C-alpha cells in the first residue's frame, strides 16, 4: 500500500483511508491486483465471450501468436466452453482459475436443471462465483482468508444461499470438504456484493459498456463512498501492461490536502439523488450522508462546478474524470481521462 495513505477509523463509516501527505491531482495512490476474478456471463450463454477466460483481454489479443481462441478441451459443452487467448493463459489457468476441479464443477452446473430452469441468470453467475471462491480456498488458502475477512455478514442472502447450498454441496471437492453451510455461502455472496468491482467490456458503438467480469481487491475495498469523490478508479484490461492487466488503479481527481479522507463513488456520479440513494441502499446497505446528498435532500444543489470539472460530457457516458498521472511526460495537468469511456479531454 502507498505510504501516501493511512487506514484509520472514521466516525460513522468504519475504517477508511486518509492522505498522509498533500496529494497532487492525478496522482496514483494505489495499484492492486485482484485476489479473485470471475466471469459476469451466465453458465448457459447466448453468445461466446469475446475475451480470454484467464486474463480477460478482448479477442484477438494484440501481440499474441494465437489469433484464434483456444477452447478448453475438458469443457463438455463446446458452446459454453472456456476460451483462452494463448497457450500461456491456458497453461496458467489449468493450475489456478480454470483448474480441472473448476472445469468439472462448471460442467456439472451446466447440466443442473434446477439451476438453469426457472431461475434468474443471476443465480448462474452466483454459482460461478461460489465455484471461484471455493477454488481460491484450494489454490490459495491465505487469499481465501483475506476474502473471508471482508465486510459482509450474509444476512440478506440467507434465502438465496439455501437454494445454492443444495447445488454447491453436490459438487465433488478434492481433499477435505470445505464449509458448505448456508451461513458460509450467504456470507460469501454478501462479501462479493459489498466488495467486488466491475471489469468492463470495451465501449460499444452506441456508447454503452457491458460487464465482462467481477473482481475483488481487498485493499481498495476499504475506500469509503462519496457522491462527490476526490479519487476514482481505472482498469486497463486491454492495455499494454500484459502481466498485470487486471490491476485496478486509484487516482486522485484533484489536489487533496494532508489528513483528508480519500473517497470513491460506488455509483455513477451523474445519477440523480433518488437513484443514487436507492442503489446505495439496495446494493451496499447504507444511506449516504455525504455533503452532496445533504444539500440535494433539501432540493438544492452544489453539483454544478463539480460536474463541469469532473464529469465526462460524451453522450451516454457520464463517467468520472481524473487528470493523468503528473509523472507521465507529455501531458499537462489539464488533460483529463474518463474512467468509463476512456476518452481524453482538456479541462481548465
């Protein structure tokens, strides 16, 4: 973790990060690799994924010798089989993210009529996540313990967990049987909801983006929320950094004084007051009491200047803008990058 951040107890919020020194706008204050990544696609898909099942880069991957995706030979449903951008990713996945146990488990789930019939596709994605989480316990017990230490008691997921527990407990686990209780599964589901980040697909022609995967970054999960944040996150799945392309990068949006709390927005900042309040309560279980919400609750607004400086104006975007890292040569402090559409613009 950067020496520019300190984790402290914050009244009414729990723990959060504050700046230990004055920070410049655009400064990278944290870069973290995920402990867990899983596909956002349901188990039975209407179309093949357009990305690698290990590194999540979009096909074809620039610089890869394998221009045709490699299909996992052990997946019993060719139309739903895991695909990889290279022999390197396929080999790496076999000992980690798509181990023989994961492959066999997903094959079983794709034949499970109680999961596939008359159930929302969300249940399929949740079942995929549980396989990923239990695989983490197998291949990296320390990372699984980190996952279990994150916020989420599972109370709101008990009913869903009762259904999924019947399915997951039917899997054939290697070695000692893990904790497959309803309470454990509910807790895992809640921890994912509270702490995961969306890894997005490229921007489509209509300006929208779908979700290709979800990832959990334990340190980043300690950033608290504000509807007028002073930092935002970026991911560069299809960027030039081949080794760590699933890393998340946190950059400040403007200069931050020493001692100020560093906050991200858990929702799109251009959403209105009612929409933000509902999403934060439904997904994260809290009522936001940030300064913006306090003002807008009285039908007033302190939003105009913030929006002019830090909200992308591209049609159908509304992403958050942050200056490029001041250490990068060739860019002025006015050059802003959107964390949603990726566009660069000059703002003064």
